[in-house]
């Protein structure tokens, strides 16, 4: 997918001079193959357990993600 936007449009957004519409924001998030949660996740400290886990989850195949989901469900039941 190509964003089909001019360089000045992109520079305006990245410099903070302009904001994309909601539709364009979701197009940008999709372009980077991210979810909105990933896009808005804090990037300040890449060494947080949350961030490290997210990075690991992104590389897992469907079968392993299902195992993680089952494990999380087991943890939630214990609470």
C-alpha cells in the first residue's frame, strides 16, 4: 500500500505542523503494519517488560500465539 501523499504533507505531519485526519491516521498505522495500540504504545523505554513482550509476540506464529493466549487465560483464572 502506498500512502499517495506529497512530501510536504508528510513533513507537515512529522514536524507537528499538521495532523492527519482520522482516516489518514489509520492508513498510516496500516502502512506500517501495526495496530493502533502498537502505534500509540510508549516508545520511551524499550526495556520495559510490556514492550519486550510485545516485540516477542509480533514474531510468533499463530500456533504459538494460541499457546500464549491459553496461558494468559490460565493466569487470569487464578486471580
